[in-house]
């Protein structure tokens, strides 16, 4: 598969989102170490949504933010687990 086909696959409309909101808008995946509070996530989701509305011109209802809490033992950088640092 060449780069162009790969890129096209990423921007292909999602029929579920298309039907639900009338257009395809961003789903923002946030990966971070576990331990953030629900209030921190709430504020971060609000800030990301506001930035998406301002930059992309979409409605707030079109923006999805998904949080993935990762254990330090499940994340390595430079060949070293963060739990070992």
C-alpha cells in the first residue's frame, strides 16, 4: 500500500458519525499516564473541544475526546519502562 492510499483510508468518512452528526469531525485520542482526576479530564476535554471549534469551524457536539489512562509499566520510552525511572 502506498502512502496516498494509506492517507485516504484515514480520512474516509465514518458512516456512523456521518449519520449521527451530518459530517465527519474530529475524534481526539488522549493517551496519558493514569492518575489524572475526573475534573482535570473534564477541563481538558472542554479546552480541546473549544480549540477544535475555533480552528476547524465545527460545532462542539461534533467533537469526541477519548481518554486512555496508561499505567507507567505499560509505556516505554527509549527502551525503558516509565515505571523503572
